[in-house]
C-alpha cells in the first residue's frame, strides 16, 4: 500500500508542477494546486505516524473530493 502511495504522490506532484509551468487553460492554477495537495495527501512518509489525528480513510475521502471537484472548477462562468 505504501508503494501505491509513493507512486500516486509522485504522479500528482510532477503533474502539478508541470501544470504550474504551463497554465494552458483558465482554472489550471487551481487544478495544479489541487494536484500538489493530493500529492501531500498521498505521501506515506508524512502520514506514517498519523499526525493531527488524520487517518488513512480521511485522506482517501479528501483525495476523492478533490478529484470530484474538478468539474466544478472547469465549468466556465460568465
């Protein structure tokens, strides 16, 4: 499980950093910040000892909420 966390953490971190460099569409800065936050939530090294009382299930739910919030960010507002 830790290996999956490391892989997901690196994927989200590098995707967020690459998106920060390009910023191709409106709202991409928010998506880049969400990806970097998701990398923090997935990093096993940080959450090994349950700091601040945050469990694995709470981190998974927060990561899913970030993923499902993407369409709300991408909806164009006029």
